[in-house]
C-alpha cells in the first residue's frame, strides 16, 4: 500500500512537471519546492480522489476534484501555476 502511494507521488512529480514547467528549461527551485509541498499535502487526497491514476491524468483528476480536497491540499495547489489556455482564434 505504501509502495502504491510512493509510486503515485513519483508519477505526480513527473506529470506535474510536464504541466507546470515552461518548455525548454528545468523548473525553478521555487517550483520544485511548491511541487514537493503539494505532494506532501495532497497524498491522502490523491489516494481517495484519484486512486489508480498516474502522471498527467492524476494531476488533472486532482485539479478537477480540488473542491473535495482537504484545505492543506487546496492551499498547496493554489501555489502551483496553471497552464495558460491557448489564445482563442
């Protein structure tokens, strides 16, 4: 069970980095710290809300279920930047 959570958190790190990282460069130390804080704050929420999902799918699930997440998880998610939608047109 602990291995499943550890694997899920590792997948979230990889998936979250693809979502939050600007193309062409490594994430900043601030972004790395925000991701680590989010993984710690959201570990229980990931298990209950997004069990079985990995990588980008898990991150999307967490964002979609943010209203159901614990307050510490919501606070940590708020510190992560969101991808900007492509310009309309």
